C-alpha cells in the first residue's frame, strides 16, 4: 500500500473520531453520498467538507481491504474514476452503505483482472 493511501486512512480515522461517528460504516450510505456530492457543487466551501470526509473514508476502506500481502483493489485507478463509479453505484443502490459499495467495486475490479 502506498504512502498516499496510508495517509488517507489516517486522515479518515482522525476525521471520523473528531466527528464523533461511532460507526462510520452505517453513517456513510449512498443516499448521504449523493446528497453530499450535490451540496459540494454549491459555492459554499463548507458544503465540500462532508464529501471530502466520505471520499477519505471510501479510499481508506478500499486501502484497508487490501490487507497484508494482498493487492490493493484500486491500484492503478485514479481517485476521480473511483468516485464516478461510486456515483453510479449509489444512483442504482440508494439504500446501500459505502462499505457494500466498496465490496462491489472490489469484486468488479477482480473480475476485470
């Protein structure tokens, strides 16, 4: 796992703790992601913060899935492509949480290899 992914994991953990989210998995769902992405398009800088937290969480989740000795499921894929994929997944699975989306992305990427 590269340094950037480790840094994202560390930032994600710090932000999750600071926000008081006891269970980040349940707090991060597709409906929330879609709403955060919509709000982030506004002119208000503060509207971008929640989507940045969700992005960090999602990338951290993917990085954590790689585990010891396993390949990073998102290796070689730029972050914006991952988030565009997540937009589509959440559009089709509004009730899913982001952990389920991460698992689905990992399976899709594994099938392509």
